[in-house]
């Protein structure tokens, strides 16, 4: 699926740099026109537009910055094409036209980079190639007209050929790097999803036992661990069917998900809660609140909970074992 740029596009460091470059260049261009006493209202107007656009995209209101960031490649390409056409056909003999042509040819690659940073590699290549094709197309009449008197770097057939091969090579390199970037991002996302799936219980959406083992290994002394066994799951399955049993587990899972900390389903009818800063009374109150909600659907629902606070130097296995033992002790007490 093609990713589309949006007004929420983040202004990352590369994009910020690409906005600074034309703005600074425009400011330098205006300064040179003034210092050299060159009267060029058209060029001055273009430079002012570039400077104002860049400053607004960098420092304007947040919503406006997002809109300008998305529109930046199209705006810059349009301005560069207008400058290119003006220098070649409208003001070919103006002293500043050579500088304008040089600036346009140097800044066009930055537009390619902008496109490849914003868009998927294939779409960016199409847009960048279209931009290059427009520049070459606008250059051809000038190249043909000056083919016999190619005394400068921007005259004769050498100009469109230079654009074609130099910029075409650059586009091929950018496309290759962009594809590699997209593939890496896709692989990282796939790895993240696979890891997430490996650490999630598919029925309740809670973390699973593998995730609990990882979190126990990283938990500090003083963390409170609760192991909770759901009483009567088999009876619900036998009486109302496995769909009802699944619903019972999902209701418990939804209840345990709320209230902070981390919640886990660690076996068929066992859950766990890991809290960094809570008391045993608060944990018991949380279980009571969850049971109250579940009993609105399953009036006979019950659960037994064992609590264990991690001791200094205690292994994760020992800590989990103590919580298990406390849970089974509470279950035996309830049956007595």
C-alpha cells in the first residue's frame, strides 16, 4: 500500500536541513543582487518567495508548517522551473541569469532528496523523473537555438545531456538507497510485529508467559507480583460451551488490563499482574473490582490470588514460585 504524505508529517533533521538550504540560498542571492547593484525584479521576487516559504515552513504555526512541508517539493520545483525558464528565454543576457541557472541546477537534486524522504521509493522516482523531464524539455529549444555557438556551460546540446546523465545517475542512486531504506523499515516492522505476537495472548490480548518471564528478569526489588487462578472455568466450558469460557477469560483480561501495571495470561486459567508501586491491599481491591464486573455476566465467577514482593537478589523463578504457592494456599483456604 502506498504511503501518502500528510499534514502530520514530522519535520525531521534531514527535512529541516532541506528547508534551510533554499532559504539561506535565497537570502544570499538577495544580498548579492543588492551588493552588485543588479536590477532584477523577477529574480528578487522569486528569491523573496523562496525565503518566506522556507521561514514559514520552519517557524510558522504548527498546522501551517505541516501543510507547507507536504507542499515543499512541488512549490520549489515550480519556482525552479520558473527561474530556469526566465534565465534561458526571458532574461538570457542579464548578468544574474548565469547565477540563477547554476543555482537551479544545484538545488534540483535537493528536491529529489526531499521527494525520496517523503514518499515511497517508486512514487518518488516517478515524481523526480517527471521534474527532470520538465527541466530537460524546457532546455531543448534553447539547446537547439545555441547548438552552433555553444560558448558557455548553459548553451548547446551539452546542457540537456548533462542534465540527463548526471541527474539521471543521481536518481538511480537515490532510488536504490530509498528501496533499501523501505525494505529495512518493512523488516523492522515485521520483526516488531512478530515479537509482539510472540509475547501476546491471542484470546485476551494480554502479555503471555514469555513476556512475564522477560519482565520478571528486569523487575527491581520491591515489585509486587500477583498470580491469579480463575475458579470454575471448566464448569463454564462444560455447562455453556467453550465460547462462554472464552468470554469469561476475556472479561477477566479486560478487567486486569485496567488499573496500571502489566497484566499477563500465563496459562489456560491463570493470570498475573506485575506492579512497581502498590500495596497488597490495593492489589486485592483491584481483584475485587474485576470480579464485580465479571459477575455481572457470570454470577458464580471466582478467583484465587497469591502475592509475592520481590526480595533483593531473588531469582525470577523463585519469585514466581512464591507467588504460585501463595495462590494455591489461598485456594486451599477458600475450599476448607
